[in-house]
């Protein structure tokens, strides 16, 4: 994220002359590269991995592509995820999560909330002026971008907001593979500061289609502490009210980036499965960003899922094998029913594959000794189970 801050400040000097697409052409390749053993394109996956991959309904719990000024409907030469690459990668369901604020000098140790990198990004990309000062409006703007993409996709991409819609889509995908719709998406928020301290705004984001909310991002906010904040505290009274109302509405509680006290407070309070949309595990990569075994076990006890990420800080490596080792540790602690994929594609981090490269994850899981049934769970069906249990029955 330090790279994105540097790149955007420099690009601001040229934005008037070159326009919003400068971010797409220049910044995205800098902040969202593909790195590691697959990046060269020389590797060929095994026939066994290719055959198994064709049978899977893959689900990814975290992607930030809506932050950037590029089309989701055509294959891009920059970034990590778009519809053509989702289809190639057999991604049945992609969480498109929205970032509304990030501090300059972002790091995983300690950040205050007194700067706003996304304000600069919104101006550079020509977002509506209402988004320049409102975190809620940044959420709603990015939601509209996804709705517009789905509407313009000719039925290839659908937006899922309820158990009923998800089940209908999955049945259609199984009964008529290769026909429209080819992929689905759902909306999430990265950091409840997007609610601007007003619990009534939870209803607004629900009505806009958001079905997963991460309570914190890189700094402490009005609902609780971030693992990367200053105080790193637990749930506030507002936070408790927000979690209770999220469960009532059918919004999945996401503990990515949460402080340890916040995680513990939510797990004491939760009555529905919770997720950690994108993380690593301390058992293979010990840093402040990643989860210890005790919290992994408690999350599994809710029936929830932990999405293991694809960026180097999550897995202490740059290969699918490194990712599979982290998955193996999580499975050993939580059980195979509670681990999934949480890429963090387009989140201003490097990724070891893009959305088209999920076959390499399948190959790494096979080499790690997982069975076909295990892999089907990890790559999608675990997350589908949680969503079918927690989403509202029907769209409001």
C-alpha cells in the first residue's frame, strides 16, 4: 500500500492533462502485479488438476476491483479479476468488496484515521463529487458500478442478494453449464466506517445490495478496533448494535483486519456463522495480519469460513504451494469444512495468480494431499454453505 500512495500522489500532478484512466494505465500495474512462480506463464498445470478444475464451482470471498477505473466485462491486461478471467478460472461467485478509506503510509502495525488516500483516488478517477467527502457515498457508488456491469453483461453476470437467488443461480449453473449466467457476484464492505457512525446507514447499504460487512479495515473506527489501528480495542456499544442488526438483516459478519479483542467480542456475541474474508494463518506465516490457532478454532465453532489469501504477506511466499501449506494448516486446526479462498485481488497488493489462474491452486491442493471432495469444499462449497445459511431468504 505504500506503493499505491506514492503512485497516486505522483499521478495527481498529471491528472488534469491525462484524465481518470491514468490510474488504470499506470497505477494498477504498480500496485496490483502478479508475482511468483506462475507469473512467467511458463508453468503448465497437470491434466489431473485441469480435469478436476472443470468440475468446480469456485467462490472467492474478497476482491477490490470496484475501486479501480476499468471495465469488469472485458479482459484487462492489468489488475487481477474481471468477468472473462472469472469464467476462465471457473469462479462461480465473486465477492466484490468496496474500500472507502485508507490512510497514507498504510502498514500492518499501526495506522491512525487522520488521512484519506481514497479521497485522492476518487478525485483522480472522476468519481461523482458526492463521493469526495462521504464514505457512505463511496460505498453506494461502487455498488452502482457492479449493478451497471451486471446489467450490461447480457445475462453473463448476475448479482446475488438472497439465499433464493443464490440457490436458483447454482441450480441453473449445474443444469446448463456454459450457458448464461456464467458467473455471479455479491457485494461486501471493507470497514464499517462506511456507515459514518450512523446505524441507520446499515439499512441503506443493505438496500443497496451489500451482504457482507467487514467491521474494520486498517484503522480503528466507531464500531471497534483494527488489528492495524492505534488502540486495537474491542467492540464498542455501536459495534454491538451493528453486529446484532447485521445478523437480523442477513448480512455476513466479516472479521478480516479485526483486532484480537474485537474478534473475541464478536465471537462471544455471534449466533450465526462469521467469516474472515481474506487472511493468512500464523502457523505458516506469523505476523500481525494473520490468525492464531485459537481464533481459527473459535471461528470454526460458529460454522464459519476463513478465506486464505493470495498475497505474499498472507502466506510468506509467492507460490500456489505456499498457499496450499497455509490451507493445510488451517484445515488441520479448523477442519476441512471451514476453509476457503479469500484472494484480495485488486486490493493494492501483489497476487500469486489472477482470477484466470485458479487451476494452479487446485494443482497445489492435490500436491498437498487433499482429496477431490476436500478441494471442492475449500474452493467453493464451504462458502456457499455459509451464504445459504446466513443471507436473507429473499431479496428485499
